[in-house]
C-alpha cells in the first residue's frame, strides 16, 4: 500500500468514524447518563464488533450480502428495529446514574452485535474491502495494515463522543431543572437514532 492509498484510507476513516451515527450517539448518551466508566464497555465493544465485521467482509460475507438482496433487507430491518427500541429506552430516561440503569443499559456484547445490524458499519466495511483489499496481490498484508488503523479510529471516535457526554453530565446534574434537562437531552439523542434508522431504510 503506497502513501496515497494510506492517506485516502485515513480521510475515509476520519469522515466515517467521527460523523454522528448509532455508535457515537450511544457513546454520548451512555456517558452523559451513567458516566464515562459505564460507557467504556460499549466504547470498547464498537471496535471489537466492527473489526469482526470488517474481517468477515474481507473473507466474502460482504459479497454475499450484496448478492442476496433479501439478506441485505433483513439486516436493515433488524437494525432499524433495534435502533428504534434503543431510542425509545433513551427517550424515557430522566434520571442520572443507577436509578435508571436498568432502563438504558447496553452491554459489551450488545454493542459488538450492534455493528452487524448497523448499515453505516456495513457501508464502511464494504468500501474498505472493495477499495483497499479485494483483488489486490497482497490482501493479507493490506488487511494487517487496515484493520488496526480502523480499530483505532473506531475506539478513539467513540471515546471522544463519550468524553463529550461525560462533560455534559455536570450540566445535566445541575441543581435546577435536572430532570427536564436530562429528559430533553435524551430525547435529542433518541431523535438522532430515529433519524439514523430512517436514513438506513433508504440506503
């Protein structure tokens, strides 16, 4: 891989990883409601799940998804349903910390599994495999370069959003109008997920 290809990869990774989506929205909401420590399992789950998705796409799963439209629509429907379910949980959350932990909680494995029904994650994985790995004379070597770079971007972007959410936590826990502030914040995060779900249907 020459330096031009590597720089193009970095540009794509930056644009896709740091733009708002299901992962970054959940990282922000979890950290704002439960603190950075509680958001870290999800932040770590994103690169694990996405790395597995990218690896499977490189092995041919992406081609199968493109070849069988019904399979692609199944992924979309499951992804949209899951995002709407998460949005409904977040929208109703109005208490910080443990009191509301049962209502809005995304485990490590749920976070990893989310990548497989996240159309944005599929789009990025397919773009990288088709543009940087598939059909090349050194696919294994390219994968060895691409995978750690993309895992780093997935982790850093979600950590950055989680840090932003944790900084908002102080404002959300202020003495005046705490429940109202948190409710409207969570509704805004839920709206982002709903918009993302609608966007996924039209891809």
